[in-house]
């Protein structure tokens, strides 16, 4: 883990469809002295932003190169088909890929589904972007299959969408360069994972956590060894039952060894010394 003290702010990239507002708000509440800078990137450009140092972390679409980047999968999106509001598909709440067999399905160059083979009939030309494809759907050129967040991002009043139940899905993850896991990255990971402000951020290793716990809750250095049973305080050794109940000493320091039984009640010392027991006959 590296120190991020030389970085004036935390730079967070995100791909279209991701809304980082709630995490940004929590960051600003917890770390008001460290500005968070947002950078919107294309799905293809997210890895470059992280690799080149333009961003400290990014919300990306899976998969990522795990030999270079760490990633925490967050959620998987529902896949939908975007169609005109008067399209026959709108008669159903959910459809399958077979229902698209006779449709012209637009396949933009920035597609994030990752089809092995796109469904339906291919368009004459692939649109450059998802936004361009949405315009073509509105012009009744074809339909478009995308993650639900992109359908919402490019919402138009004359278009709607329906769930495609058997289509591939797109997953969203928080990713960062594995060799640049800074303290501020750890801070943001904690926020995304829902940790409270007082909870551990995972910076300590398991061994460090055990070492830290040993002083307070261990059995050898505190309560049971040096206190309760052996030394003093409120245990059986030097406290309540010991202080005068049976022999005027303690149960550990006098009960069976040098006090109550040996030098006291039964040991001969206590009765003879105090004149207790049966009186002697005078000769």
C-alpha cells in the first residue's frame, strides 16, 4: 500500500450509466478536506484512465484485467431492449431473445453487452455510439439492447424499454491499479462497501488486528491472570471472600496454605494462640 499524501485530491472516474452521487456525498461528509474530482470516461477508456494515472479509482464495466487492476464487483444490471412506444414488443412486460429474431437489432461500436453473436437481423451499418443508436431507434430503423442504466440515461419520451430475460448482463465494479492501493483508495472502498465512519477500513492486516486485541482481551495479560484470580480486585484471590470471612486473610494467601487452615482455623496456630479450644486441666 502506498501513501497518497502527495495527491491534492481523490480522482474518481466512472462510465456512463453509473451514478456516483451518493458515494461522493458521503466522501464530502467524512473527508471535507480532501476534494473528490469526478471524471466521466468511456467503457473502453476506463482502463487507460487508471493505467495513466488520470484517475485513482473508477467505476467500470466488467471484465477488467486482473493482472493489473483490483476490482470489487458491485452489482449486475438487467438487460433491456429499447423500442418505440407503439412497438409490438411493448405488449409484453418481458421478452426473450427469440422475440427479437425478426427485428433489426442495432449493435453500436461502444456496445457493453459483449455478445458472442448479437440477436436479430444486423443493421446495414453499426452506429458509432449508444446515443447514436438511440436516435436510430426513435427513427424506427431498429431496436437496441443495452443495460437498463443506459436505457434510462438516454431516455426519450417517444421510447420505452422491456426486460430481455435471457440476454447476457453487464456487471459494474469499483476498480483501481493494484500497485496503487493508497489510503484514499481504501477510504473510498470503505464508503462503497457501506462501512461506518467508526468501522475499520481494512488497513490493518489480520496479524496486526490480533496483536492489537491481545492487550485488551487476552487471557494471559489482563483480567484472569493478573487480576481476578491471582492478585487483587474483586476476584476470589484477594477480595470479597478472603477479607475476613473465615480467617482474617485471603483465600489464596491464607485459605488452605498459610491462613485459614494452616495457620488459622484448623492448623493449631489460631486456637492455641488465642486460647481457644478445650481448657487444660490443672494438675
